[in-house]
C-alpha cells in the first residue's frame, strides 16, 4: 500500500480487521515483508468476477511480460481484495459492516464460481504444477503433477508422493508448503534459488487459488515444496510470526491464527472437511478481536496506575496488553504443581501442573544430533560380535515426558515425580516422591538428589544447573518452615543430638569412614545372648524378642540403605561386594580357629573321648551366629536388588544400571557361598560329635535299671546310652534359638543331623549282622525300645515330626527284627516287601539271610526273592549313602530384620553412631 493512498476518513482504512499475521504496522512495509507465514487461502475471498483463474508457473522466478503488463498497481490490488462487499443487498448496516475475510469457512474454502467455472470447462485443461521435493528425496529437483483450481493440497501431496516413489497412503506425514524466495545473490544473481519465507498449506486449501490471489512482489517468486510434518514442527518453534516469543505466547499466537481462518471444528466433525455444514461453531475475526479487547481491558483494570488510565502507550516502553493478559495466571487448587523460580530461556513457563499421578521432566530428543550429555549411553551400533538386539518397547507409563525444558544439561528423561491421589478427609494425606533418572544432575533443597526421596510442599527441586522449581500441593495446605531455610546453631545442635540418640533405623556416615565402619561392625562382641528364654517358642520372633546377636546384619543393612539413598549410583554395588568379601574372610577365620582346636581322632580300638557339651556349644556358637547374620543380610540385600530391577523398568535400556545389577548378583553369590560353607561346617562339626555317641544306641539295654525307662524334658529316666545323642540335639536346639537362626534353617540343620544319624546307625547294624548272630528277636526288641525312647525325647524338644521322617529306614529294620519268630517264619517274600517298603530288596534279603530263627533252623524257602527281584537282591548295595542328603533351601519368608529397630539392637546402633561421631572429629558431647 502506497503512503499517499492512506487518508483520514477513507472508508477503505476505517477499521480494518485484518487476520492475525497480516497486520501492517508501517505503510513502508510491503506485502512480502509482512510475515514469514503466509495467510491461509481459505481466510480471504475474492469478490471480483474478472480475477484470472489460471495460475502461472510457481517455479519460474521471472514474471512474464504479459503478467507484468496486465498487473494492476499494487495498492489497487490490495484495496480491491479487502473492499467492502457492495450490491443490492448491502444497504443494511449489518450486512454492509461484514468483511469478505469474515465469511463462513465453508464459503471461504470453496473458490468463487468465476475461478472454478473457467477451469472446469473443456476449453481449460489442467495446469502442470511443479512440486519441489529436495527435503524428502536427496538430489531430486522437482516433479510435475496435474492440478486444477479444485485440487486440494492433500490431493497434490498424494500425487507428488507417488511421483517421488513413496507410498501415497503416508500423505499424513507430509505437507505442502508455500515458499517465497529469490535467486541466490540478489535479484540479478545467476546462482540457485534461495527460499526466504515458508508457510504450511492446509490440507483442504487449493494451491492454484492461493497462487492466483497472493502474488509476490517484483524480484521474488514462489514455489511449492513437499516436506515432512515432523521437520516443520521442529522448525516451527524458531520460525514464523512468533519467532522470539516464549513457548506459551507462541502457542497462543498459532491458535489465534488458526481461529482467524475458521477456528476449531465442532466435536465429532473433521476440521479439514470443506463441506462441514456447521460454521456456526467457528469464531470470526471480529469475535476474536472482541474477546481480546475484553481481556486487555480487564488486564489494565487489574494492573492499575497509568496502564489502567491508558496514559502509557505500548510503544513507549509501557506494558504490553497481550503480556499483561498472559501474566494473569492462577494456580490450581485440586492438584500439585511446580512454580518456576529460575529458568534457562524465555520459553519456560511459570507453572508446571501435574496432570497425571507421575510427572516427568525432560527435553526433546535431538534426532541425528550429538549424544546426550550424561545418563545412560546410547546403545552402540551392531557389530559381528554384538548383533543387533530386538527392539524394546518404549511405550510404558514412564516413557512419556510431561514437561519439556530447554536447558542444555537436561536429559531426555531427567526427573520423575510421583504424587498420590487425594484421599478421604479422614484418611492419610497424599504423599509424593521424586527420583532422578540415571545420570541426571538434580538437587533437593540444595542437597544432591541421587535416589528416590520424599517430596514435601515447599521443597526446592533443582534440575541441572539452570532450572529451580518450588513444589506446591494445594491439597495439603501450607506446611511448616521449608527445610531449605537455614537453621540456627542451637537447632543444628539439637538436630545432631536427636540424630545420635534417635531410635530410628538410620545410620549416616561419610564415604571416607566406610572401611573403618565395616571393620568395627564385623569385629563387634556379640555377647552371650539372652539364654534362649525370650521368644523360644515363636519361630518368626515377636516384639519382645531380643535380636542383639543379629547386630552385624542389622548395621550392615543400614549401611546399604544409606549408600543406596545418599551416595552416587555406582557406589551401592561396590559396597555390597565389599561387605560380602569381608564377611567371607571373617567366617573363614572362625572356621579355621574351630578346626585348629579340634582334637585328633583316637586310634582304632581306643574308647571315644567323653562328650563335652560346653565345648561343643562354644565352638558351634560363632558358626551359627554368622549363619544367622548372613541369611538376614542376604534378605536385606535382595530387597535392594529388587529395587534396582524396578528402577530398570523405569529407566528402560540402561547399560550402566544393567552392569550394577550384574555386580550385585556377584555379591549375592558370595553371600550364598558364605551361607553354604557355614552351614556345611556346622553340620560337619555336629556329625563328628555324634559319630562317637550314636553306636551306644544299638548296644544299650533299656530294661536294666531301677525303674521303667521314659523320655522327657530331663534325661534322668533315659538309659545311659541314649543320653549323649539326646544331649547333643537339645544343646543344638537351644543354641540355634539363642543365635536367632532362621526357623527354616534350624529345621534343615536337624534334618541333616537326623539323616546322618539314621544312615550311620543303619550301616552299623548291617555290618554287625554280617559279622555274627546279631539279627535276632531280642536284639530287635531292644533296638525298637531304644529307638522309641529317642523319638519320644526328640518329640519333647519339638523335633518329633522331622525325626520320624528321617528315621524311617532304621525304624523299619527294628520292626522287622522285633517281629515274633512264628509270624516271621510263616511270612513270604512278597508279604515282607509289602509290609516293609522302606527297605530295598538287597537290604531285606540281607536281613532275612542272616536272621537267626534258632539253633539248627534254616531260613524258610518262602523268604527267597522272586525271579523279578532276585538280581537286585543279590547285587544291590545294602548300605545307605551319605551323599544322598536333602538339598539346602534358603528361606524366602519369616525373616526377623525389617523396618524399625527390633529389641536389643538400639544399644549397638547408638554405639556405632558414637564411633562415627568420633571419626568425624566431634567431642564427647554434641
């Protein structure tokens, strides 16, 4: 528009409601400099009947002589385009006040009949339109497609994709762009063509009509290009009318631009359909301007001062009306949010509202750019040694980033916040936690955030070095003083004293004190224990149970908790491996000490040494103590390992976290080795003690004595030959309870002892039967009585069920020998096999072959095995194998150590805290 054409009072310049993006601030600016985005072809409509319908070639940068000669002056074309509609029906004020650009969208999208009529006739063939595709096909120039004024951009995209050898059904991933540029090096340059301004053409816009209505000025030319939508979206943040604006104003600007071209469609309708019959749901430009002016007046009234009076114009340094309207933000009242205290760029918002139970902060991933700084490294490219792994799904609940930040040190997934839903008024208040992703720098109230931590209203969350957020939860109201407010010296002293004397299960230490702390824990004097009175009858323990002997496992577990919570991510696997190695060394030293104190085996023929129960308990106690502590520590470490596995589910593929899991698995393998070796050494020491005490059970006569033999809690009514094994079993049971050995491990310990006792007695019985006339009825009656007394004594200790299962073979042999001779003589092989299935054919045949019916009486023929079992009875092994013992199964439940400080563990915890205070250089009184 020329300056001399602008006059006061001209109806052409009264109140021009231009669409957003077409406002002309200065008369010196020309149409080509209005915006980098070209307006939609559907937002204006030509009212002239003589507008040419055939468009020129968009790829030709030089305007033709005919077109230049026939082109009217520029100001006339503009005034002709935006003039008021005149006609017979324009006398009314309401109809005359409407502009052509404010017509219904269905009318605007449909080209006028003057344009379509000529093109639709048979004398007007389709035009050849060049579509440049260098952005989608490397090295390609352009492809020609046939187009008519009725052809939409979507149709032309499909045809162009087919010409470029791509799938036309993927048209949704591409867009047609209207590009205005000029030859490189100026208007007279002979180089390539350089695009300056780009606008995405709507799917239902008509490129030929757009080309006819909007023409570039002299020296400029336009062409149509096909590009990928994702490239346009990525480049849209730094291009167009909203360049330089923050993200939220840019989004508002873009929405208003779309609304000026017709606005959003009604629910359930396709906004791209030009035949949409519901234009009443669209907002016109006048409505948009009216709502904008209302918001501006409200902003000025709330701002007050000169802005409210209108004395400070926006162009003279005063506040922008649009900026004031955008700054009027109220926080939500029903959900938590974050308040930005420090940001990186102008695109950051002031409030970040949590719309889901979990909220992830991150940044858009740079496709094809440099590797991300920090965090889990990218997966290396496949090689012949490491073939390409199957792709992993990344559609979990923790793969969607809710808030994008623009700081350079923000990772694609930087921080995860999880907030519970608001409960009932009488229920527990909602809680929140925060955790950084692997390699993401974060702070909480000024302290490094390395693991999941509770998040309270008023906490300061720092992401990287540039972003600082304040967490607020309106559902909880205002809390106490924020933790980041500095405390007074007296408050710090009180907090330190409370930390030293607190009964909470918490142990804080510095990394440099870790080695000394671990050695002090493993060298603790565990004392003699409570004597087994407290909690003896409860296998799982109770609140009154004294667990002081489990102090090493408890304190080592607190060290693991502190390392997992406060130290860097790779420190926990290192600490777990160090703990497992030091525990193995300590246990091996104890085993070596016990082995050095054992006496040498007596020579053959010499009587075994007397049983020393005090010595047995003294040597066995360290083994059972470390066995109990190793099992509890293994359970605590497995809990942390499960936490790492859950972290891997959240992180996704992360080689660093997978390596940490492998290192933790190796450390747990060392703990398994410690448990296995300690258990084996304990059983070996006990079986060596029982080996010399068991043979008396076969030779003792229970019927010699003043009274009837009986078994009970005391061993006074038990024969002399049965007292040593029963005393060993009772001492082991009492010691396992004092050492707080896991009930399942205690049961398996007695299972091994009973298995050994049964096999040892049975093999001795088989040997004696082969050496002489030992298999007789009176021997069987004595053996049956002694075995019953032994089982009754074990039943009084609470071990009757376990003993009955493992003494089954010896019990079957005693029943066979104690059978009356007359009944046994009449029995057949098949009947005896059915009555004594615990004995193998070889064992039963051995007993029957050496059984003494009487002087001069031979074994009856019916005792001979049948043809199907004769070979097994003749060649089978008659002795029990000690290698067929039951396997050791680690417990999975019933552990004594968990949350809190159990009874008897507060004193060693306070002792270790005082030791740490001394290591840090503190005095006697904090």
